[in-house]
C-alpha cells in the first residue's frame, strides 16, 4: 500500500499552507503598490487582507497538525504563532492608517514567509549530487 505517514501528510499540508500564505502576501504587496499610487483602488487590498489573515490562521492550523504527537517538532507552531501576532499588528496598523509601520511590516512578513517556505523544501546536499 502506498499510503503516506501522518508526518509526511502533515508536512505536505504545512508546505501548502505556507505557500498559499506567501502568495497572498505577494498579492497584498501588489495591491499596496496600486493603493499607494491611486487611493481609489483600495477594495482589492481590503479583500486581500482578509484572505491573508485567513492564510496565516491556516498556517498555524497546519503547524499544529504537523506537530501532533508522533509528528514533527513544535518549532513550526512557534513560527506560525509569531506570524499570527505579526498579522494582527499588520491589520491594526492598516486600520489605524499607520502607513510608516504598515508598509515595512508587510515587507518583513513577506520576507519571513518566503524564508519559512524555503525551510520547508530541503535542498539536495553536496554529497547527494552525483558528479557528471
């Protein structure tokens, strides 16, 4: 039978959740640029904020499911919980109109999400690469 172990399934869900979160953050960066250029296009950024926050909650859920007893370590849960805190500050700063905090925090969140995504996809080690 070709069934995945719970750890592999949880890790796959975690990878998908972080990838979706990273794409949502990239979309937010694009709509933020449009919003800064023209104050009439705020609807997409507003809708995207709900999607992005939802993907952050999904990331936390995926981290918990990947950790479940017998699964992976608890470190991804700490990363996801920290990311949820950042997302909450991001929402609050956006609602308050604190652009000098909101924009750099958005850049930081995209960078951290990209790093989290890169950590979930291991690279081949130099010893695993066969010489040509």
